[in-house]
C-alpha cells in the first residue's frame, strides 16, 4: 500500500468512526426518528487527497472479457460480527452477516433482534436518497462490481481474497433495487449515480488502488475528468 493510499484510508476510517459514533447516539434515543438523514456510506471525500497521484498508481489495461467469471466463487453476505473492518458498525452484536451490517451502518434507528435480524429502522439509499421503512425494499450493491473486479485483475485471486473483496464495507452499500439493476456490472464510464457522483468515483478509485486492480483507458479518463472538475473539488456533484 502506498503512502498516499494510507493517507486516504486514514481519512476514510476517521469519517466512518465519526459516523458510527453519531449513529450509536441516535440509536440510544427512545423516540423513533420520523425521517433519516442523508445516506453517508459513500464516505470518500473527493477533496481529501491528490487523486491524480492515486490514479497514476493504478495500471491502465483493457478489461479481460472472458467466460471465466463465476459469481459463486465470490462468497458474499458472510458473517461479519468478528471481522475487524465491521466491528465499529455491529458493535458487539452476534450473528450479523454483511447485508445486516450494511443495514445497521446505513440506517437510522435500526433495531436488531435475535441473530442480528433487522427488526425496524429507516433508510435513505445511496445513489438516489430514496426513503425506505423496510429492509425488504433495499438491495446491496458492490461499488466496484464483482465481475468488474474479475475483468480488472482479480480472476486469479484465491477464494479468501475474493471473499474479502465481496464483503468489504468500503465496497458494499445500500441501494434502491431499480438503480442496482440499472448499474449491473457497469464501470464509472458507463454508469454513475445521480447523488454524490464525486464521492462515488473517488470511492471507486480508492477501491481499485487498494486491491491492485486495473482500469481501462476510458474508465481512467472518466475518473480524472470528474475528480479534477472544480465543482467536484468544491464538494458539488458532477455529472
């Protein structure tokens, strides 16, 4: 991991820690919230680092489009209660899987029952800020899709690393089902959300760099254009 990557990662961890502290305080209240705040799970501040330098660390290669991708090789929604990456989110709960961890992290006034079953809560999903009062209407999305990772250098990863990637809290967010379907396996040159596009692209770049994945030329060009846009640098959304 590069020095720059460690710096960006530290910013990410600090923001996540602040959010989980805030969320814990909200969960301690007795009166249910009527309205959740904005989703904050795309946590990478596009102003927090030298993204051009980070982009330069990512190799530029065409995607490998083969028939070797098998989603079943990427074991996901595994138990995360003992995972250090998820510990600040689940806070001692037992039996939580990745999906439940995301719902706890991304929700407002989330209550859990036996085995970490989600009892109640309110959510605003990433990409559109749509309000949800039932987890049944929410899908999980990998910011960098599993197939995209396969085509960008992860095809030969061992099973343990594929599982880590598929359940990494940095790479899994709550999404409205229709947008999750619209995105599919598209990269950032083909699809970007309406909400917080700068943060989404910044998270994409960080994930690819952290896991040693490549970008194709158009994908990298898109990331460079968005992350250097003055509006993005001021914290405003960029299309």
